[in-house]
C-alpha cells in the first residue's frame, strides 16, 4: 500500500478517536477528576509508553540546534495544548469543543504561509471553507446538551487557544520529523511536556477519590491515556512524515462529525438529512485538501 495512503488512514483513525474522546472525557471530568489532574494522568501515562517503545529502536543523537525546536514542540504540542483543551472542555460542551478545533486547519494554513511560505491554492482554500461550513451546520443542528458546561464562552476561548497551539506544533515539528525517528522525537517532547504540566496537575490527582471511583471511570481514563494520547499522537507523527501539516490538520474536520455520530450511537442525538449533508461537505472538503493536481490528474498530496 502507498505510504501516503497509509498516512491518510492513520490521520483518519486519529480523528475518529479524538471525536469519540470529547464525550468520553466529559463523562469523567470534572465530576470524578478535575481537568489538570486528568492532564497529569494523560501526559504521565503517555510519557511512560513513549519511552518504553523508544527502546525498541536504535538510539540517535539529537543535534544541539534542534533542542529549542523540541522545547517549543513540548510547549505547544503538549503543555499549552492540553492545559487549555481540558480546562476548556470542562467549561463547554463536547460538540462545541469539537467544532472549535476545526479552526486548526485555517491556523495551520496561516502559520505555513507565514513561517515556511507554503503556497495557498484556491482548491485547498475551498476545501477548508467547505469543511468549515459543514462543521457550522453540525454545531447548529447537533446535540444541544449544555449540562455540566458552566462557562461556555470561556471554555470555547480556551479550546480555540488549544487549536492555535496545536496548529503551531504541527508546523514546528514537521522539519524535526524529517531528521529523527518519531519514537525518539515524541519521547522527549512528552517528557518535557510532563515536567511543564506537573505543577498544575499533581494536586488534583492527589485529590481524586481513587478507592470509590466507578469502574467505568477507570475505563474512560484508560481510553484517554492510551488511545487519545499515545495512539493518536503516534499516528499523527507517522502521518506527518508523509503529508504536509496543512493536509493533516484538515482531518480535524472529521472530529465534530464523529462526535455527532457517537452521540447518536449512545442515544443523545438523532440523524437527519441536514446532518448527512453536513457530513458530505466535511468529507468533500477533506478530499479537496488531500489531493493535488498533477498533469491534469488528481493525486494524493504529499
């Protein structure tokens, strides 16, 4: 199978996991564990897993000139990214959070033009706009649950900061992935990120009543640590080696779609023609951005 096709499959899978995670995380936070405590569990668990998997490949020396880039990746890809996201998600609704995350492709496109001077094509812009329209429709006609969302406006703002942070992380980490194996790179990014979130999350982890925590809460926390953190970051890093950051970021448009489908599956929402049309716009937008025109033919964009 073409390696670029594999990259798209990995990016698609990561987006599906993210979409489900909005609701799963909301079911345990902040009822059983506060946001920063959840972040501590997520980052510490993923850090251990990434370091363990890094022992399976030969060691490599990181050049001194790249230390600062790795530090920035830890700040924007782990610390600021997760602190603002989980705190924001605790204040807003899962669907709002998923939709706001879809601003990331626009942010990545802006940073790509500003930092690496990537050319912005009409087709790619059209794909982004179509995806945005689809997500706006989903926000309008999606689940209206507002319980456990005490400050939606502040929560939305924090999730937007998270989206901007993640977009910048994709741009910064892209050249590093061209020099180093993803396993070596991500273990250092997460270790530095863990050190940064430690002062915020340790106290809230200690406050958790672990003895009386429901079994389902343990399952959900485990899902977030293993799948939403370890697997998705690993899949996105592997995908980022084969596709541009702007292309990878567009898969975030799938998150509100998946979040809505999951809500339908658990019985908190219903399906109608409007939502089907919105889903079509999202998928077509992803298609336009993930393809390039070469000699009159559409090909997968690298």
